[in-house]
C-alpha cells in the first residue's frame, strides 16, 4: 500500500515520467527522418540544458560545486551522453522491439549494481518482477528472435542498459543537488560529448526545415528531457534506484499507443497480452510492500538516514 505524501509524490512522478518519456521514441523517429542521429541528440540535450540553466536562474537554484558538481557531470555523461550515443548506434542496426526488450532489463541491472555497491538490499521479488515485465515488453514490442543480430549493436544496447543503471545508482553516492541543477549540469556535459561524437561521425550540422521535426525536437527538449528527467530524479530520491528504474518497462506501451496515434503504427493483440504482465511485474518489483526497504541502502552505506529520520542524501 502507498503510505503518506512521499509515496503519492513518488507514484505521481513515476507515472508522469513514463507518460512523458513514452513520447521520446516517437519524437526521435520524426527527428531522424531529417537530422543525423547524434546531431539530433546534441540539439535535443543542448536545448534542454539551456532551458534548465534558465530555470535555475529563475528559481535561484544554486550551482553545485566540488564533489556535487563532479557527481552531476558524471551522472549526465552516463545517463544522457553515453547512453544516447550507444542507443542511437544500436537502433540503426537492430529492431526497435529488441532494443526496448533489452532496455526493460534496466531495473534488474540497477538492483544488482545497487546491491553490489551496498546501496540497496537484494530482493528476489524485484528479480521476478523485472523478468515478468521484460516478458511483457517482448510481447508488446514483438521483438524478433532471429539470430542475425549484429554483435556490436547488441553490445551497444547492453552498454546503454549498464550506463542507465549505474547512473541511477551513482546519483545517490554524491552530495545532494537540486534536481533542476543536477539535470542542467548533466545535460550540459552530455551535450559536449554528443557534439563531439556528432562531429567525429561526420554528421551534417543543419537546422530542421520541416515543421514536424521542429515540433518533435521541441517536445523532446521540454517534455521528454526537462520534465521527464526531473521527475525521474524525484522518483530515485523517494524510491531508490532499482524501483525507479521500472519506468523503463512502463514506457514501451505508452510509446506504442502514441506511435499509433501520431505515426500510423498499427496496434496488435500483443499490446493486450503484454501490458498486464508489465503492470504485474512493476507491482511486484516496485510497488508491492510500499516504500519499505526498496530504496534504503545497506547498513553503513552512503545515504543511510541521518539522525532525526532525514536522509543526508536526497538526489
């Protein structure tokens, strides 16, 4: 059961993150029809970082320093920069359904990393929930099971999973940074990496000419990046890394429904078969048992509650 205002805030942020994040894949499809992939990603996160820096000034949010600044930059490099580069490369060569299915393993990898780094306790229910949800994602996305998948592309998407997972664990290891500042610094660092990667790949640095591309980029900047990842950090703060990562298994059904509405992607019975498995997996892995020990570090680990019941680390 949900307990108190914190759980309501976390659940609301989780659902908002899933709904807004579900539009990103559709936006990328529209963007990639006109813009080279890494260049489009650089524009997206570059625009988002400018919006967040402006928001920091309006809200008078302090700029992080020292270890906090280093943590925010490292979080952004992993969560936005490296993952985007790997995912874009992988999706050039593999089916999007297979990519979505592999990304559905993010909660399991996050739990294993968090347990190995003594930030959370290992939970068998989370493993079962992740595998159940991943099965549902495979059904929903109709991931092909053929063996002719390029090894480099498969390694790239697994690398993206690892980076997403480690970024969620890493953010709780550094001093507290306001979510807006964390994303502003993180996306700025990622933008530099993506611009460098785009130049190295020989992308054409041209602004969009089609209205649909501008709308797609605007959505990914404001809703798909600024709002989505601020909400994601709020969920990590309240639930812990491994439970927050379940957003990756809720996003695919949202993406498919939006794609059917905006990009003429046909719906199939697989959506009806897979979605209940996803929801059951999320319940078992993230919601069952409330906020008890899912996001609590192991004894003595960084992030343990400080005297008085307040955590010293709120990402």
